[in-house]
């Protein structure tokens, strides 16, 4: 409403203490449909029933320890307390008539302009990130950002759509940190890498060669020795009821020797070795020749296996019979002595030996022995009786 710049000089505001908060006709000038104009040496203040207008800075103040209160509909709605706080007693605030949306907050743009602003939902988070042996990184303001910096041999990829950060090792040089053995042990001796540039060197010895394939990162180790040193071999030689011979050195040699027979009877007076051993280096062979006469072999013996599992034989005996003849006989008479072979067999009583004779083969080439095998079947064996 318009303010009329007029006043009545003969009237004044009441100075009664009871009129501290009241301006009406009870204590002084009646304000109904009236205009009040206050003029000092510099400014003019005019008011009516609805408005206060000043052509200078308008100051509303109270005395010491007094609050400034604003009310509406006979109700206190806003006050400025004695400590200078603005207390909105109505608990309501509008910005240019706008109450804002639910959950919005009052923000400023830094130039004195205020507005309602929506904020992100509050979530739990770490205020500090600590790395062992390193300085702790702390967020000291709401807008702080943690920045990841890719070092040598490291690649960092972010994906905003999936909220992920991928850290990849891209190093390929000698300085790249990879899994590796720090210590290599050979026969109890340890080779230790004591600095990052250490190199393990493999040296080929006698009869060993290396083939290095840098494209496939491989080393092929080959033995270059020809002959028996590069072959499978027996380290021990065993014989039944004999001491086992064992090679206890890499270059051990097995010696095969013949033994002279000093127990033979007069028929073997030449004292020759019972076995002759010959070697042939061109054929890589060892040849054994049996020098034992047939009478010391299974010739003129019945081959058997003893209870101990050893091959043996029962020697044949010469058996002589008188056979009648019409030819002249030394010393006279009509009989001659005829020789054949017999097998001495011990009777079940353990004391009586019987000579068992054998018939001649149909071609008269040898004698034949008839045995009964474990199945109860007769088995005829040709006997070797040659001397």
C-alpha cells in the first residue's frame, strides 16, 4: 500500500512504559487510518497500519539482554536471541516461496545464492586407507577423491558401468616382479640369488651338451657318450647259493675266470681247466667251452632233481653177465663176459641195493629207462651211455 508523506506535529508517540509492545489509542496517538512520519537530519521514516518505510538503512534493535521476536496470528514465529542466533520457531523455511522436496538440503553456490538441492544417499565408507610401511591416505573433506597411479609394469582399467577397477601386470622386462625360485639346491649345495640381476649359469660337463631354444624358453640336455656308458646295465650279478657281486664304482669290471680241476681222478691227468673262456671284442661276446668229459656230465647218469631243487644224476654201473658162445674163449669154457649198464636203486628198507637193468633200444643205439611220471603214465627215456 502507498505511504502518505504527512504527519501531525502536535501529536507524539506515548512514552509510557506500559506501551512497550502496543501502539494503539490507549496510550497515545491513534493509528487507525493514520500515517506517522519521523524525520531526522538525514532520513525519513514513515509508517501506517501495514508498512514501515525508510529512505535509509532500517535498524531494529532492542536493549541489552532483550530478544527480537516476530509473530503472526498472535503466535511467535521467529526470534533473534541475545547471542545473535536466528531461531525459526515455526520450524518452517521457504526459499522464494519454495519449500523444496522431501530429503533436499539448503546449499549455497558460494556467491550468496541459496537453493534446495538433492544429495546422494549416505553410505558407509573408509575415511582412511592404510598400506603397510606407507603413509596413511585420509579423506579430509567430503569431496576428496582417491587416485590410483599405475607404476612400471602395471596397467589400471576402470569400468564405470560395473563399478570395477582392474589392475594388470604388463611388465615384460628384467625388472618385472614374477614368481621365481630364490634358492636352487644341488646335492645339498644351495645357490642363492642375492640380487635382482643374478643369473644362474648351467655349464655342460664331459659327454653332456645343451641345446637352448630361446623362442620356446626351453633347454634340452643330451648325453653325447657313445657305447656302453650310455646304456642300461646291471649293477649286481647273482648266482644261486653264491655271493652276489655288486658294482660299487662307475667303472667296475666283472671278471669271468676258469678254475683248474685238481680233484679229478687219473682219467683227467692233464689237469686242464674244466671250462675254456674266450672273448671276442669285435662281436662283444664272451664264449664258454665245456671241457668236462661226458662221464662227468649227465652222460652215463640218470638225471634227477634233488629235494633241494639242484639238478643231479645217478651214475650208471657196469654189469657183467656170462653168455654161452661157440667161439673160442680165453681160458677155455663156453661162456664170455658181456657188459651192460644198470641203475643201483635203494630198496624201501633203506639197506638193500638192487641193480636195475635196461633193455636196448630197437635200433641198438642205446639203453632205455622206463619211468612212471606224476600222472601215472609210463615215460621212456633214452640213456646217454657214451664215454
